[in-house]
């Protein structure tokens, strides 16, 4: 029994075979009913010349949407640059201005200028305005296509304005209310506008603003605000309060996914550039610096063992127990670290203050339980109650250190303006390894050798 995915794979193979044979018109007919994201997947699997050949023959609307659906870095800018300026401008003009600006932003200055020169003056000016903002900011995400009405209108007049503007804007979820200088006053729900008395003033039904962002606001903060307040759209305003554009929830879905992926990769000491499409040599170049740094910190932690060589020579069981205590500390530290970084990502900078004490208390309880467990293990292996007490104390204290470090390190880095997902894991793992080895071997030299 074939699945939908099986049918897609068969269809994709058929289309790729047609392109290989140079039958672009037949291939275009085959993709006519496909979703643009599926067409984008097919085009990404072709070589450069084949991409240009297929995208050039697709209908303008489908071609532009397909181009917008292609992953950034998946030859999208190369494909756009390879088209004639007229064809590129035709595709860009078909897109919403925020998607068009994203695409244009991936071109070099010369490539942007060629397409801008081929666009109508008004469209080119709108794109130039959007291209002023970094792609990772609210200005880089926003669209200037929106529905806005004056606060002095009555409901009937406002509804007529919504009808007129809505035909040009397309999808919209929120009506923005502005004054004569286009300063944002609030928002208006469509259902409230439809059922309102035709003669009632908009000022009577306008809703206060829940949140706004400036054009330079980081995209991660935009996503956090939309998620926090369950907004369909968030307005972008100038420092003077003038409405510049809007960012809809669908615009930030990819942003949130990208930011979370970036944080997870950085937490693992891997650059966000290290993706599946990289060749093995590129992956080595990206990962090696982090692993070299980790080698230095791990060596520093392991050097503690050399300080207590005499202890290990006399109690060989310690060589078995030390890695367990260090590893458990690293695991607990990573858990605390992940929770703290997630809190910072969801609730914003500074939200982890006061979180350190909670993690210390968690480490206190978990350390007690794990300490009893490893003490029983030590008794089973060596049969020495004093050794059991030593390893229990070492595990217990190291778990407290792990909880403290897992919360304190990222919170401190965040406070001083350093991305906590980049460097936290190196510091936390080094600290828990150092403390784990030092606590176990130091306590053993103090209490066991004395006997």
C-alpha cells in the first residue's frame, strides 16, 4: 500500500528525469498542481542550469512562490541572480514585500541594483526602505502591506476603508487605528467592526495596544512577544509612534525554529553553519575549534587526578568512581543549563535572576539521592563504609555545584551581553569535572589515607 510520501517520491523522480532530458515544458506541466514548497524541494535537488531552466518556464505566480519557499542558502540567491533582471523583477514584484525584501537581501549590492532598476519606481522604493533593516530585525521581517483606518471615522466609514484596502493587502488579521499623522492608536477586531452600530465612532471600540516593536528590535524578541500575547500580528512603529508595518504570526514561525535550532547547536558546541548540506571537510573546519577548546578544558580538569596520584595508587576503586561523579555532575549541569537558556529565550534577558537558588535546591535533593546510590555502589565494590561516605559527599556537593553552575553561568553571560548558548556548556562541564575529581580525591586523601 503506497503512502502519500511514496507518491511524492515517484512524482519527483519522474520530474527530475524530464528535466535531465531537457523536457522543461513537460516538467512544468507535472509540477503545475504541486504546492510551492514541494516544487522548491524538487528544484533544490537540481543542478544550477536545470534550476534556471525550470524556474524560468513556470508561471510567474508559481515561480515566485517557489523561490520564496526555497531554504535560505540553498542556492536561492544564486538562482535569482542567474535570471535576467527583467525575469527576476517579475518574480520579485509578485511577492509580498517582506518576502521580496528577504530574497533581495541575499543578493550582493550589484545584483540588488540590477533588479531594482527593472522594477516599477514605487515597488523599488518600498523594497529599498525595507532593505535598510538587518534581516534579523523586526524591520527585516515586517511588511508594509496592512489595513489602517483613522480613529475619527465611524464604523460604516471604517468598514468601507477595510473593504478597499483589503483588496490590495490580501490576508490580514488585524485592523490598525491611526491618527492624522499615522501615529498608532490601537487595534480593531474585524468582528467588533462588523457588528458595531454603523454610526458609532471607532474610538469607542478600538482596543489598547498589547505590544509593539521598533524596526531595530531583534527577531527573537518579536517571536517571544507574539507567542506570549497570542497575537495574530504585531505592529512595527517608529520611535515617534508612527505605524511602519506589521509582522504576522506566520512570519515568525521559521524565525522561532531557526533561533531554537541555533541555540541547540551552540549548546552542543556546534556552529549553526554546520548543517547536513556541508561536506565533511566543512564540518571538520566548523567543529574542530570547539573541540580543541574542549580538549584544553578537559585536560585542565583531568590534571586534578595527577595531583592525587598517590591516593589513586592506594585506593584503585577511586579510578572507577571518579568518572561517574564527574559525568553525573556534567549531566545535571546540562539539564540546569538547558532549562535556564530556555527560560532566557522564552521570557527574555534578565528572566533567570533568582533562578540560581531554585537550581541549587534541586541539586541538593538530587545530590542526596544520587549520593546514597553511589555510596551503596562503593560499599558493594570495596566494602568500606568510610569510602561510601566519601563518595556520597563528593556526589552530593558536585550535584549542588552543577545546579548552581547550570543556572549562574548562563544568567551571568546574559547579563554581560554574551550569548549564553555559545560558551555556557564549556564552563559548566569544566567546573563540574574539576569539582567532581577534586572533591572525591581530596576527601579520600583526608579521610581514607589518614586511617
